[in-house]
């Protein structure tokens, strides 16, 4: 498994290379979402609908 903690661009040359070698490759989109979730909850005291947002991100970026 490799990680490139960048979320723009979604797919980097490093991630493409890792996938071509059969490795699981993660970008920084998940990290961004969970950092946003924590910040939202700290600032508002409310729970952010993380699962719904993750589903929307998967659909938008076709990552399922």
C-alpha cells in the first residue's frame, strides 16, 4: 500500500505507478474529508454527515 496525501490532482504519477505494480494506492481525499469532519464537529458541536459526503465524493471521482 502506498499513499500520496495530495487530493488535487486526484491521480498522481506516483499513484498510477503504484497501481500499475498491483499495489493499493490512496490519495489524500480521505484525509481531507476526515480532517474536515473533525474541524466541523469542533467548531459547530454537530456531527457532519461524513458517510453521505464520502459517497458523493466516490460518485464524483468514480472511486468505488
